[in-house]
């Protein structure tokens, strides 16, 4: 059985990794080669597209980190989870909810939703 918690933690690690080479390696470990990511701010595909999208978000929200406030909920090859973006111990500046489709122990699709945005 797939360890969904570990996959989701690796997914969050991708968003927190600021070293481009390390992040690219994590993206390859976490996502299938043809993975697709979609949220209200964009839609990308493949390792390169996902890496560039994450890098852009990091430039916009520099110094903030993503975290999991609760355990992921999963069944079959699907998982859903909420994430927070902010400074540890402080009120999150952004809150989102992602649904991921898994394939062979990796993420094949991400459907992202934004519940709270800064400003």
C-alpha cells in the first residue's frame, strides 16, 4: 500500500525547497514524468513546468514555508489535504486544499484550491 502521508510530505518539501537543483530532484522523485498541476493561478505539466511554477511561487512568497495542519485523507489512488503557507507559529497568510491523483507511488495530477490569499 502507498504511504500517502510520506508522498504528501514530499510534495510539501518540493514547495519549501529553495535550492533549484535539489528541488528538481525532489520533483522527479515525487511526480510522474507527465504530471499535471492545476490551481486558480495556473496550469502546468511535466517536471520542468512544475519546477518553474513552484520557483515562481517561492519568489512571490519568499521566506514563508508550507506546512500540513492535519493528516491527509485518502482512498484508492486519491488523497486530499489542506496546507498552510506562513511563518511557523503565526497565522497562515495563505491556506489551500489540494487533491492529488497517485500513480505508481507518485503524484500524477494535482487539483489545487485556494481558500485564503494574502491581502
